[in-house]
C-alpha cells in the first residue's frame, strides 16, 4: 500500500520551484503538475516530480522538471517540444553525481548522449531512429495522439530512444482493459519490448490514463532516477489531479 504524502511535505516540495523568466501574457501560460514516486514493493515514499509545463498560443513549448524530496533536489530535466511533440530534445542531470543523459535533434537523426559523473567525459552516439520515433516525455504525447486506437484494442509499436544506452529499442503498447477507480474511468496500458530476448530481461511498464482527460494517472516500472547505490528505482508514480 502506498504511503500518503502530507500537505506539509507537499508544501515543502512546491516551495522550491525555480522561476524561469517566462513572460506573462495572454498567449503564454504555465501549468504545474506534481507526481509522487513510491517504492513498488514496499509503498515507501521516494521522491516527487514537479513538472512546470510552458505553453505559448496553446502549444506546449517546453517543460522543466524537478525531482526532489522536501529537503533536496535530486535531479533536474528540461524537455524542449518546440521541434517535435513525440520526440523532443531533453537533458536530465542528477545533481548528486553529475550524471547526465539526453537527446538532441540533428540534420541526420538524433544525438544521444550520457556522462557517467562529473569526472567523466560526455559520450555521444548519432543515429537515425525510424518512425514512429519516441523520445522521453514524447511517449506520453504518442499515447494521447493515438488514444482512440489504443482504447479500441489496437496494439502499437514505437521506436523508443534510450539515451542511457545511446540506442533505440522497439516497444509495443497494448491495452490491458478499462478500470474504474473512485468513479474515475481509466484506460490501462502495458508497454513491453518486442524483442523476445529483451522481453525476458525487462519488466513491462504499466500505465493508467484518465479516459476523460487523457492525462496520465499512474506509472509503474523502472524510474529514470537512481537510488543511493546508483540503481534505477522500481517505482509506482502517482500524478495529482
């Protein structure tokens, strides 16, 4: 059973949101979305994600994400949707170790890059990614853009860029049916590798989307944040309404 994050904890988390210099105006807006990550096995609270989504003329231009506890910011990420909705450019930095991973669009494809820690060099790989190409948070937009097909039972394949591996892998998204939680109708999705050998090594990701708003409600799988031993958390992430 997941633990409850108190109002005091949530207030402490929100208090440190950085300002961005995004000018106010009728054509610009900011939406803040908070999610909380819990250990998948024990339900213990791990960290929160504070997403600042920046819109211009109704278009999502970029996001800033803080991964934090009430006392410390663990990592920060910037996601740039200006050139692609489903395959955005991004950079994630772990502020504890200096680990970096990210993706950038080039004239011939994508540059995927990583840095192990502050004392290590940046490693890069340049490669084309066949369509449908999905990068980082662009996966969420791929689901939303194909929501009716997935809800209708059609399984879809995507080529997902794994910046930490400097490669891409083919995954399948399929419906696990509908669920009703506290009067909220949810579409349940499973994401798993299409490669038969990789499928034996990688646990599937389970997602739940609100059918009405088509917003992500929960994520269960491997987190992109590491624990104190440098291993990715196995987490259940709950998004606030």
